[in-house]
């Protein structure tokens, strides 16, 4: 990455922690444990041991049993496996699924596919703070609801849903509960022995691990069945066939081990930087609006709307910052952020909103510089604009 | 995801970063023709002012613009191009052609049309009232 670019897009992906990269390197070459973990010979058994250690490390971060962790290619596959797998397995029980309008596309597009497969899906509208209210879930449930999928933390605005309350309502109705935790693992405490959750999706690359690896938690007691998406070989209890990517799995395991040990430090660090950024922006651009709930949220994500200026110009003006935007120009579907629109923001404000996300390696100086750049460019563009009519 | 700004040439980038002639003429200026086009809620709004000399040529321009980088850069480049032209020539100036010459993608055509409409609206006032009066609507400085 060019030196002058300030990376504030940790919610999109994190750099791999050097400790993770070092660990992974030991599982690739002739000198390392490159063998197929399914092989019965000694190198294979050693590789298998490394995979199982990684499984324990992932399970430990979220207080699950190692046998409840299924490795996948990432959170998107985990979401697909959870939603399609459960819906199809239990289709004789019912064909209604509940989710929210501000889920990640991995969930929304999967639900759209279920609709094409003959299921009915209810999309809950979040409240103005970007939260899915438990009562709204209760109202959406029907006798034929088989599955509810609600994200833990929203990837655009960082708000954290009350998973315990929602899960209790879902289970009272007798439905299964899936949670996408790609944005919360390593940032918020997750205790799957206490939380009423049956399926939970995890990502490696949002937690300083490698891309191309994720996991799905599948509750064992009571046991939930899934129809697999990928067949062949019977790996991962038959739920996800394919040769296990040892180096990726070991990398995710190491990343989750570090996250577990360093979460208090990471959270303190990110919370302070986020607060610093918001204060700096709020002082220099008093019109700036915080998108999402002010306190019920994850530590590292700050989504700010900048009224009165055009989004593409703001993002282009801030090209020294690696940030994400609700602007149409950065979206492949050329539409304003559906999350911000669901919150009731108009197209203009949704388009001129920026998601800043800080992480383990972000510095105070970077945040200070970023706030200065955004503020200067905001005022420059505002001065260019005609008086608002 | 492809770079959303890849279509912007160095010229477009330079005029976006440092727009020429931006702003408005101070109140009280005479011989000012003003016109506007676009609406903010549709993503772009442009107000153009043309200062016409006693000889009937555009001596200077100002504009205010809300819009994407292409809209801002086109306002800047157009303001440079209009100097020395008659209002009639300004009314016929093709910002769309300018956008094509800059290599802007087809989806930015609407930006060019909005700038063109604002210039035409301003220049059209000269045709309507050759004896320019200070009473012509003026933009805030």
C-alpha cells in the first residue's frame, strides 16, 4: 500500500497480524507441515493436529465446543451453509424465514435465493438507530417459521443487536437462530454456552487472519441439522467437503487466539481512536451526523453523514484515505447504501456518508490526519456549492 | 471492485482539486448574467455568472456547483473556455463535447448537460435584454 494512504477500512478487511503470517508460513513448504490433514501418515496426522488445535482456538474465543466449529471459505459461505442448510433440511416443518433489511449481502442474497426456492422471507425494518428490535422479531415470527437470521454487528454502521433477547424470542417460537458475527468476533464478548444461538458465522480476515477462511458454529445440544452445500469427501462432519486448507485454518486459529488474549487491549485502543475521530469531526464539522446508535455498538466502526455536499466528490477529495462510502459511485449496484436508506437517511445523506473503521494497527496520528483531511475537504466542497434552497 | 475514479484524467483531477474562477461576483457588480440548472436532490446543481464587457464579450465568469467531481471540473474548464466569447457563442458552447474530449464516461453526460444548461440560461439573458441592468438577478457573493 502506498505510504501516504491512511487505511481506515478495518471493517472491510484487516491486515494479517505478523504473528499469524509467521505461523502460516510453517504449513506451506517442504520444510513445513504441508501434508494433507486427511492423510493417515505421520505428516498428515501432524497437520491434522494443527487443524484441531486451530479449531480449539476458534472455539475458545466464543466459548463453544471445538466439535461445533466447521471450517469454511469465509463468512459468506458460512452464511450460505447456515441459512440454506437449515431451511432446506427443515423445509417440511415450515417454509418461512425471518431476517432484517440491513443484513450483509451474504445473508440477503441467500434469502433471495430461498425465495426462488419456494420459501417466504420476512425482512424486518430496523429502528432509526439501526437496531433490530426484539419485539419486531416477535411480530415477524409465524408458526411455520423455521429460521431467523439476524446479524450481531452491522458492517456499515457498527450497531450491535441484542442477540440474547432476540434469540430467546426465536427459541420460544421453536425456530432456529443464525447470527452473522463477522463484525463482532474479537470485538465483543461472545459466549455461545450462554447465548441462545444455534448457528454463528465467523470470518478470518476481519480478525487479523487470512482471507479465504471462515467458520460456522453449529450447536450440538440441541443438535441442528444442515443440508450441506458442497459434497465430496465428507470433511467437517460431512457439512463442508474439500481438503482442509491447513495454513488458512492455522492462520485463523492463531488470529483468534491473539484476539482472545488481546481483546481488552484492542477494544480499548479502538474505542479511544473512534472517539478521537468522532470528536475531531464533530468539532470541525458540527453538521456531521452519526449514523447508528451512539452507544450500542462495536468499538471500531464510525459511520458519519456529511450533509450538504455530494458523496462522490467527498470520497474523491479524500482519496488519501482508504475508507468506505455509501456513495453510489463506489457501489457495484450503483445504489445508495441500503443500510442507511433503511435507517431513514435520504439519498443525499446516504451518499455523503463515510464509514471509518479503525483497528489494532491504527495510530492516533493517522486519525488526527484523517479528521483534518475530511474537515478541510468538506468545507472546500461546501464553499463551492450554491446556497441550499 | 474497479476504481470508481479511474475515468478521471489528470486534467479532470487538477480542476477538481483546484477549480478555477469558483465563487460568485461581489454584490453590486454590473453587467452580470446569471443562470442555473439542476437540482441538489437529483445530485447536481450549477449556478453560472457571466460578466459581459462593454464590447459585448465575456470578460470573466464565476460559478457555484454541487455535484460529482466531473461536474466540478467541467464548471472550472468551462469557465476558462468562455472568456472572450460573446454571450451567443457561450450559449452554443458544448460542454458535452468538452466532456467527451476529457474522456469522461457516458454516465457523466448528465453532468455536462447540467453545466451547459446553466451557461445557456445565463447567456440567454443577454439575448433577452441586451441592455444589461444591475437589476438582473445576482448570486450571493
